[in-house]
């Protein structure tokens, strides 16, 4: 766009040139009706002189008739867009508001605070650069504050203002303000929100909203408006990210022109750049960046352009242009966070249409790993996601797509799920990472095999899978057995549940879903060691039959020996070597096997050790004999 | 670091929306009302598909009661290369001779515009219609999606809208359903004027102040644009220096007294203006929630 230089009054000329430099910030406001959120936005609009006379007249009239501020202007009414909700006094959806100051133009996403909250807030947050989270100074940081903050963080919002409202009702207490800030910052940090600005405000009185308040002389931070005028716009960060240009449409008006149209999602594209087209991986060079205002030398994140390439290569809608040395990965299996937006639940095994960038594919939901309680942030086992629930699951696509993890790039890591029958947008998601199984990882053939390694070792490999309650004696017996095998010159390795949780599995908790993942990883490691020719001793509670079955099928039935260390709960609890049973009984440890999480007794273990009748040494010897009997270890 | 201005970002977003529609739907059309928002929308469409012309026709749902100058501007546009402009007049309204004077503004708007639009879309088989509406215009618009679905009967259900996240628009629809798409959703009136100024977009001169013959009706200044305007006995149109902030059917469009005869002057007036542009529209005053009601019934 170029400015016009007609003769015009100086004030308008100044104004227009200021407008030309004005930038756009999108933000979301979070809080319940009681926190004074609508009043706050109403006040921002009012003070930014966005409200016009006729709108003010309607507002004044409605304030008198249905307002809740005793005849004063009730700014909350301004934001309740639909008549149905004006009658009920609730807002039902996401509304967008616009205002501008000398420095910036703003788009505010306003979301209601009732039970549809998660869906609406996720929608509003998806396009926001910053979030303003309101709390009532009297009530402090509530469960809902944590929920708002978590969703903001989940959706990739990096900048948060905690607006501590109704300071007038606590006599502008600095002490209370400082205490709330400290409390909130500690929580925010724990969920990855680092850029937090705390503000003492009164939406009703106007303190620190647009003008620094005389009633908080102890506060030297910005007003809310100053915060909004200076907070970083996400686009700046996106420009420094690797180039991503999702192709929306192929422009081919004639034989002479073939352009690829799209909006630059991140990075900078320059004429003459070598580019890679994903997911296929073909390469070409940018010959032109076409716009109706003339060709460009470069295009940056946010611009909609049309690109011409040197080679006549196949590029179609949904492909992603990048630089060859910083190309996005391509995969067809992902772990993703999904927010469910529909009354019909998301179910395992069901397939949905998935729109990611300009590409629409079919995605099948694999087992849910867990869902997240948005109030406590706890991970809970789940088999389905209901409306407004957030969970983590694997998705299997019918073909590969180019992508980035959402945390790195919102544009290439975000997707929506569409129901094939109702056509409704039922879910929104954020890709976390591609799964190992993905088809782009190929098996590399190797010449030295398991049998060869076994010959060199002088014994057969196997996996001994010790299962039993915590404190049953698994590790003790496994340790004694390993010592005996070692003394006999056998190559062994002992994988211990506690030890593995210090490293490989330190990111996992004790929910059902995490336990499943815990076992899966250990089974995979055991399988590698088996392939290396070792006798692998695995000592894990592994309470679920399903997962032991999974481990068995991963390793292979012939080389998998399930060793059930059978100790009654009462006995294990009486021993309580690590003091865990006591903690679990006191409620300090959740999901503890035997107490509030089940142990499923093995039905047909290869070896069963009854610890009420044999000691640990004896048990180790018993297992060794079984190995000899099976020809894994040479006999005496 | 190149920073994009707010207008550049709004333009890029609108282009993205239009390209999504063209890439994913069968028969889109752009509603063309001859007003400034239509002018901006068409300008952005030309940019979106350049060097190709916009790959969809324009549709003017006519009421026969627009300003004469609007018809002249429309016909000039229709003659431009690369522009396919369709004109539709609801035959029922033609037959009944619907006009705002004998039938009132509500019936006039319903038959010519609401019913006219429905019939036009059905008749030509368009499944998607671009409209120039903006969220800042009116309260119920603030909550409408960019992609707004209509039933086969063209009804809007505000409580059952699809969530719209990131820039991922779900364009899937059932047979018979249609979509209204608002690429200028996030623009404000001031943005529109600034953009017209910066991009030198031609607009109908009714937006500029000039001496025009007007009469006062219910507090609104109505321009006597042709001889169909009934005058009370002894009533004489007065010449006043007026302009229009919004354009529609001339008997239903209030003028404002103004001396702003250039874009900078209009923008300066806007900055000082204390009333919203819809104030000049007689139909909005039919009831507190009148726009929402009209939209549920199928008005654009």
C-alpha cells in the first residue's frame, strides 16, 4: 500500500501517517461475569472513545431499564450482543470488539465465564497475542484463574496481564496486591507462563485502566492500556521462525502463469530463495513473489502472496513451502493435545476429518493417553473426551502432512477435527510430536543378528518380566538372580522400575495412562537388549494384564518369561520398605497399586514365586533352575 | 524486521479468507451492494486472485429503489473486463410493486432484500455468498462467524454456530445449506475509509458532500432522488449540503449535513463524529434487536 499525497489539512495528514504506522494486537480477556470483565472492556471502549453517541444513548437507556449499576452506565450491557442473552443476563459465545489508541489497533476476544467456557476460551485464545486475566481482589487466585491461565498457556499465548480488579473494595491494599502477585507468579511459572504483568485496577472506578491511579501510589508498573500498547506482538517472533508458506490455491489463469497462493505463516521468503515443497520434498527456486501492487523482493509472516517457481513441479493445495535447511517434518502419526467442542464425545478408534493448514486429511483417534483436569491440571485416565474436555492422544492420518510442533509454530501445528456426518467442528488440536512408528522412519537392515550375538555370548537371550505389588520383593530377587547369572558368565541387564523413572521415564506420573506408557517404553528397551543378546531382568509392578500382554507381544512369546512375585497385599504393606503404603493410606500418594489402583494378578505366569513360603535367595535359585531347564542358561 | 500495519494485516486476512472459499467450495458469489464496503471487498478480491480476475461473479440484489447514481456506478463496473455482474430483482416484489411508501420499510426490505437474496441464491445455485458486513457495525454482528451457515431455508441459528479457531475455516456443509462469508469481519468503519484512501478505491460520490434536494422525514434527511418520492401537499425539497455514510434504498437512507467533499475531510469528520454509521439506516430502528431478527430470517 502506498500513501496518497493529495492536498489535505495537516491534522488529517498527520493522523493518516500515524495510522499507517499503527499495528494490530489481538488479545483475549478471561474472567467470570462477577470479576467485572465486561465492565473492563466496556470501559476500555469508552475511554478509547470508540463508543458513539447513538450507541451511548441506547446503552444509557438499557442501563436504566435492565442494568445492574443503579442507573450508571452499565458497560457490561454493551458486550452482550445477542438479545437472547441480554434477557438471560449471560453471554453465550465469543464476541469480538475493536478499539484503537494512538499507538495500536486492538481486537478483543471476549468469552463468557460459564460452563461452555473451555470451548469458547480456546476459540478466542487461538488468535490472541496476549491474555488479560481478571481476578477479584477480594477472592484472589481461584480455580478458574488457574483454568484460564492453563488454557492461555496451552494455546501458546506468551504474554499475560493479571488484572487484579476491584481494588477499590479492598481499600487499594498494596499488601494484598503483592501477595496475590506472588501467589499467581509461582503458579504461572509452573505451567510455563513466564511473561506475567500484574496490575492493580478498578474497572468500575477506572484506576490504572487507561490512567495511572493516584490511589495506588505504591504501584509503578504500567496501566492496562500501556501494557496492551507495548506488549510484544506474536508476528515479530514469527518472522524470526523458519519459513512456512502453506499453499492455499494454485493460480493458473493461462498457460503463461502458474502461481502458488498462500499466507506466509512464519519466516521470511525472498525472491531467488531455494525452497522445498513438503511433504513430498521436491525443491525449486522462487522466481517471483507476485502481488497486484507489483512484485515483491521479500514477503514476511502474515502477508498473503502468490509465488512463482522456476521448475514445473507438482505443487498443490495443502503443501508447505520452506527453506531446504529448515524444512518441517512430515509424518502421519502424531501425539496431540485435543480440546473437545461437541456434545458427542470423541471416541477411540473413530475417524474424523482433520484440517491442518490448507490440507484436509482423515485422522483416526488412537487410545487416549490421558485427559487433563483443567482445574487441578491432574492427568487422568480416559477412554473418551466429552464436551469441554482436554486430552492427549495419538492420531493416525491417512497420509503424511508437513507440520511443526504447535509450541514452535501455531500455524503449522494447529488443526481442527470435523465430524464426517454432521460437518460440525467437533475438536481443536495442537500437534506435540510425530510418533516413531511413522512411515517416514524406515527399517535399516543389519547383518549381525540376534542369533549371531547369542553364539558369541554362549547363551540364549531372554526377558524375565518380574511383576508383583510394590514391596513384594521383585527387585531383591531380581538382583540376587542377576548376581548368580553374572557369576556364571552370562550377559545380563537389570531394568528396575524405580531406576528407569529417574531417567527415561521421568516425565511420566502414576495415572493409568502414564503407567501404560511406562510399560510400553520399558518393553521397547527390553526388546532392544534382547536383540543385543542379553538376559534382561525387568522388575516392574506392571499391574495391568493388558500391558503385560503388550510387553509380551512386543518382545515375542518365545523369549518372554513372566515371573509373578506373589506376595499378599497385607504382607507387602506390613514390610513397606519404602514407606509408600503408609503415604498412600494417608492420601499423599494417588493411584497407588493395591490401595486405590488395582493389581491384576497374572493368569498364567511362566514362573510363580510364593514369598510366603520361600526366601529371596531360594527364589533366585528357583528361577535360575527354570532358565537352565529351558536351555537358556547351560546346566551345571 | 518488516512490520505490517494493521491495514496490511486486515487485508492479508481477508485475502486468506477469500482464497479458502475459492479453493474449497463449488459456486461462490460476491454480493455487491455498490456501497463502500462492497468496493473494498471487490478491491481485496482482485488482489487475492491477481493476475487472474476474481473467479466468481458479483451479484446485485436490486430493489429498484437505489440511488440513481448507484445504478450508474454499478453499470460502469459491469462493463469492466473480467467482471461478471448479475442483477436479480425478486419477481414477486416486482409484481406487487413493493415500495417503502405504501408497504413500509419492513415489508419493503423483507420482499426485495431478504426474500430477493434467498431466491437469487437458489435460482443461480450459489452455495457461498461473500458479504461486506463488519463486526463493528452492530451488536449481533460482533458474534457472527466469518463463515456463517444458513439452513436450506436460509435461516441463521446464532446459538448453533461452529467454533472458528486460528485461521482454519470449516467449509463443509450439507446439501441445501449455504454459507455467508464475511471477509471484512475484523475491519472497522475507520479502517474501511483509511483503506479506500490509501488504495485510491473509487466510490460512489454520494459519500461526498454536495448540495442535494432533501426532505425531512421522522428526523431523517431523505434525498428526493426521483419523481417516485411522494411529497406532502406544499412540501418542497430543500437544497442542503449533505452526504451519506451508508448507502441503500434512497427513501430509507438518511443523509447527514456535512461539508466533507474529499476523503481526508470525510476521515476528519469521522474522527470527530459521535454517531455510528447505521444510525442513518431506517431499518435498524424497527426494534431493539431488529438486525438480529432480520438475520435469523435470512437478511444478509
